[in-house]
């Protein structure tokens, strides 16, 4: 079968590899759509394990079922989660599924940028979700990234009427904006250094946009009745955005660190001011099975307009172009690979 083999962001090759062979309790899935995530182009992280087949935002059709699988049938349309928790450890039992050791060590074979993939038994048990009739393969590509956003806003306790500032208006920022709007946020302000993405932020629910190189705290006050934000969501790894976030959160507010930085980046915190003003800092990584179910329902009910976020649909042979588009962070929002196109 054909795969898009990742060597680095500028070297993604169409190659032939053997078709995965499934065993008892496993599934073979024909990949119909696979989204390119911002994390796929984090070269400092990905290149350590290259060459490999990336891709973890997939939907597809079950084409073969291993012995003992009873819940699924050939022809079922599914979303498959690449990382799954054990649901038994102290972290899972306390609601921290995304720091579970099992979640950090599970995956499917070989990856989403392939014509077919093998779903291991543990992923079949707790990481395969049937797509509702109302959710297309393309829509389903958003399930995993939206689940991550759902978890982040759940941890940050976003509630109606709050002022939300989203720093970075790539696909993660756009999904945060759309979910905050669907959740009843009062005023949503978004930043980016790219005018194309600032316009997209407005299209998907931002009331005000600010160029990230401006004096963001001052502009925020001007747009928000001389107040800072109740919730600041950081969707970029730029160090300037991290420091802006600390300057833009109001008393009693929360900063949600959604995007990661490279290892070794230290952020100085004005501890006394944050202690006195009741500021909460929260990181968020990944999504739990519950968040995935919520994301599926949000997409099914058309609460989040994911169809309008797709800017590029490419073939498997064009995966390298897709990586360049996402890495350049220019005029693209969501890039989808269709392996059987």
C-alpha cells in the first residue's frame, strides 16, 4: 500500500510498504480522510523518530475484522483515536486521562497518512467511535482536534458572558473561537501575525482581532471596556505570546496554555501579582474519551462549522505540499489528506 513517509517538514515521500496484517481483536481500516495537525509539523519533536508515517486525525471504513471483534462490522464508518488511556490507573480514575502511561504509549499502525491502518486490540476496545450519519469523513477529521479544545475549555471552566482572548488563530485558535462562541462567551478577541488568519478568526466568531505585534494588552482594554480578559487561551508556541498572555489576564482570570513550546523554555511568572489577583494557570494536552464523545455530538449537531474551516483537500501524493502549507502558517486553515483520492 502507499504511505506518505515523513523525513522532515520539507521531505515527505510517497512510498510503498506492506499492507498491515491484523490479528485477533484488531481491525483493518481504509483511511478516507486524515487531517494535518499543527503538531505534525513540530519538527523539533517529530524528526527524532523519522522516518515514520504520521497522521492521527483520521476517519475511515472498516474493511476487515479480527477474530473476537463483536461491536463493529465491515463497512462501518469510524473515527479512530490513536492514543487511548487504560481507564484504570490513578490518573485516569482522577480524570487525568491524557497523562496516563498507556495513552502515551499507544498508537495505530502505521499512521493516518496511509491507505490503510491496523487498529490494535486496545484501541478497538476504547478508541473506535462510529460516525453518525450526519458526520461525513471530512467532518470527522475534526473530532480529535476539537476534543482537545473541548478538554481545554472544560478545564478552564469557560462560562457564558466571559471575555475570551485567543492568542494565535491557526486551526486550534479557530476551533477555540468557534467553541467559545457556541458556549456563550461574551466578547471574543483574537490575535495573529497573519491577516488571512485574522479574517478567518472574525468569520468563525471573534468580535475583535488584534495584530499580535501591536500592544495587545492596551488594544484589549480598548475593545473590552477597559478590562482585560477573563480567559486567555494560548494557541501558539511563540514566546512573545506566552508573555502577552500573562499581561492580558484580568483579576480572577485564567490562562490556558494550549500550545506547547520546545523543551527547556522557562516562563517567568509575576507570582506576587498573580497570588494577589487570583490568577489561575492551566496547561492542557490531548482529549479524553468523554471529550471525543462531546466533540462528535458538537459536529453532528452543527454547533461548530467545521466544514467551512477546510481550505485544502489533497491526495496522498500531495502530503508534502500539505506539510509545507501547515508549517508556513500562511493562507490555510485546515489541510486534509484523502489517501484514496
